[in-house]
C-alpha cells in the first residue's frame, strides 16, 4: 500500500468530516500500539480507524460489528482520560500537509468546557498521534521526536 498524497488526504478528511463531526467519542479501542478505533455516540454506522503504519499511515471509516478487544496500558489510560467523552467539533487538514487535526471539546466535572486537539501526522516512516491541550501544548505523543 502506498502512502496517501496531500490531495487524497484532504478529500478523505472532507468525506469523514461530513459524517462524524459534532459527535461525541464514546469509546476508544486500542488494537495495538499502531491501530486505534474511535466509536461515536450518535453516528454508529461506522467507526473511525487510525493506523500509524510505518510505511503508509491510514485514516478511514470502517464497519466493525463485533467488539474488538482493547489493550491495557499507557495508551489506553491516556486516551481514555484525554479523548474519551469529548465532542468532535471538526476535522481539518491545516497547512495543506499530511497532518490531520481533530478539534475536540471536553467538559470537566465542573461543566467547564476545554478545547483539545488530536493531531494525526500521516508522514510516511514518521507517523505520529499527538494530543494537545487548549494552548496547543503537547500532552502526549505516541512517537515523540524532533524532526
């Protein structure tokens, strides 16, 4: 499988955005250290699949009827604390690059709303999934490197 180019990523993100924006992320399944499945509270026809495959990172909507087991550990804990139960406002491709940014809103226990960002860098041989706080500071990165 060859990596997607910027135009293909942009078209794919627009199609996905139309279906899943303004949905709550109700569950996150961490299949392994490179594959993630996001389930939504309202849009239940398909789930969002992100793969940090080293040669060709992938994003897409998949139809999974069976429950896929999630792995336990650091990824699971961080994604459930930071991303689960957030409202997905919009998905965008800033800077006309292989970077996809998910703008999320999390409501805390005091009903205050905080923006968060999930950034998917679809750079071949250097894919990354980064969680940013409302000031766009890194909270977590799967493969933290200084390019």
